């Protein structure tokens, strides 16, 4: 059974703002680590909020570096400024074998899935809608 944004809101899951295309890569199960400069004690489900801004690294550089050709939608197709998915934080690590880890902290992610886009404003850190 697919969870809707309204069910997630009812469960009071926190959200985390992530720039595109990283938000899309997480929501669609390609990226298993979210890098941050801060540690988190949060464990469990959270909503993936796609920020308004794209990452400073170009989409072409990301596709080539991480070898995700023919996977990531174009910059125009990537939704921004709202919830795009859900994931689960299982740990916060300072080391990982994942190709996605660049630290200094990495949130280990699992069971990621896209959700229907729901426009809303983001905030720093984990936040509630």
C-alpha cells in the first residue's frame, strides 16, 4: 500500500530539505547516504523535501561522476520546493564504503520511495510540516 503525503503528515514524520538532483536520487533508491556537516540522532522515517535551489555541481558532472547515466531526469523535470519522497535513516556515520559518502557525517538511508509532489517550504535541519 502506497503512503500518501497526508498519511505521512498524520504520522508526524519530520522532513529534510535536500537540493536536487540529490533528493530525486534518494527518493528513487539510487543514493544510500545523505552527507551533512552535522550529526543527527534521528532514526526512522522522514519526508524528502526538494529545495528550491539545484546543487552547485552540474547535473552532467553528477551523472558522469556517479555513473547514473540515463537515470536522472533533466533539470527542468526535477520538481523543487516540496515533498518528493520518503526514506528511513538507519544510522549516522563518519565512515562508509558507499560511493555517495563524502562526510563528515552520513545519514545511512534505506527503503526510499518517491511520493506524489506536495509543494511546501523547506527549513534547515529536520522539520515538521
